[in-house]
């Protein structure tokens, strides 16, 4: 039984040193879980205070407040190498096994300061920094996953969306099977194009969120979905999931343009937009207000010269290499793991720069809306793709 599960045993309070016999229940390892989440689940399953487990890892006086309840949706726990070794001994697992599952235990994430063995810190408030609430249908209730820069993603079961905004929440998409069908189409595109397919979905998702914010294209249909999902008063929170089917429809159109620009130097962007407008039954996509996000996308995915066109059979690798530099190859395979080359932020104004980049003053496409760590004018040693 894990933290947040009804009927969890009341933690035992004692000052005795913790031994591995005090942790008879080994909770399952969850790939990508935060360290705080794993420790909280381990403590809750064995009926002990999380602070007692932290003290055993630290083996000394802990910083003030460490004995307070651990909130994995708000906090992360950082460990030193010695603390990782103690944890592995207590839970009777190999250190490498823990490191493979928990990103926070990888060498570059460990505490390196002398005397610092356990530290609890708040997750940054920036979008994509907070952890994602794990799907209780597929994983244990109470588990939280490292977001790795992503604000949301569909669960592999197709019945939940995991969101890191607003301290983390889940969207039950079961009442809308078209969202599950969109996940199926997403996987098919990824299978066909590799990571380039996921990148195009990320772009399409950004464009549909623009349309959602501007109340364009499928506005009435999206409102109906929000009501069905139970978000009539918090529509912004439901938006990432409700636009997903249209994002996959648009991603297919974006893929068509990618094929055109790779094979025909005279491909007409206007004719392509007219086809998109017909597909969405929205004439304004050609040159009306609805065309704005596509215009930004086409600036980056522009027509190629004959010299730039790939030679030979198109492969997933060549499709990836055709994408603009603002796309970064995802560290893991799976839906919604790629970043978009379109950098507006859902929930912030679309028409103004909210944070001026100190390197390019907002002139680079990467920094048109917010300062980006991959600004081309940022010193290379400071870039974070």
C-alpha cells in the first residue's frame, strides 16, 4: 500500500536506528519515478515515517524540516552516493537497479558537497519542471514521475492524461474514446517516422493549443469535451487532452508538408494550407487569423533548395535530420517525449514577449515568446538542448 492510498497504516514513531528488517515490503520500481516518490511509497508501505527513512540515509543530524511529511508532488529528495548505497542496502536492491529506475540517482544528479547526504528541495515553478502524477491504473497510486521538461503526456493505457501543472493532476479521458484513438494514431506515426513523428505531433499540439487559446477552429467541440471530462470551470487544465485528436489530424497534415518540401522545391505552402483549411473546415487557416501559428511553423519548416533536399530513400533518420535545429532528439521513445520548435507557453500570452532573452533580445525563433536555453546566440557552453 502506498502513500495516498486509503487505509494506509499509521506510520510508526520511534528513535531506533532503521534496519532492513524494518522494511519487509519492497515496493515495485517504477521507471522515471522521482526519488521523493519512491522513498514516500517505501515508507508508507512499511508503516514508518518518511523522516525516519531519510535519517537512516543521512546517518546524522538532518536539516530542519526534514522530518515533516514528504510531498512528492511539490518536493524532490536529493541523495549523496553514500546515501544511495545505504538505500540499496535497506531495500535490498542493486544500486544500478535503483539508478536505472530513478533519474534522480544518476551520477550527475547526486549531491557532491561534503557533509550533504540528504536534501529536500521544492520543484521549480517553471512549466515542465514539476513532476507528473502517475496513472493509478497502470502504476501504483501515489507515484510521481520526473517530467524531464514535459508538462503533460497521455498514459500508455490511453485512459488518463498525466499533467504536471498546478501541483500535478490526472485527466480521466475514459469518457472520450477519441482521445484514446488519437494515442493509437500517434504511435502509428512514431512507428512510421521514428522520433520525427513525435516531433511533428509536438508541433501540431502547440498549434492546436494556440487555436484553443484564441477560440478558433474546433472551439465548440473542445468545450463539449471539457464539459464531458468535468472541467467546465478549469478549461485551461483540460485543454492539452481535449485538443489531442485534432493535433493528430494536424500532425498528419504537417507530415504531408514535410514530404512535399523534401521532394519538390516548388511546393506551394499556400496550396498546402488550403488543404489543411479544407480538412478542418476553417477557411481562415489559409490567410485569416487562424493561419498565424502555421505561419510561424512554416518559417522554420520552409521550402528547401535542390541542394538541401535529401538524396535516396527517406528513412526515419533522414526525416529527423530534415527538421529544424530547434527540434531536439528525445532521450526516450514514446508519445509526447519530443520538444516542439514552437516555443509559446500554454497559459501565457501568445502575442507578447513575457521574458526577454538577454542574448538575442527575443529576435531568435527560439526566444520569440520566452527566453530559451537553446538560443543560438547563447554561449555554446551554456546551452541546454
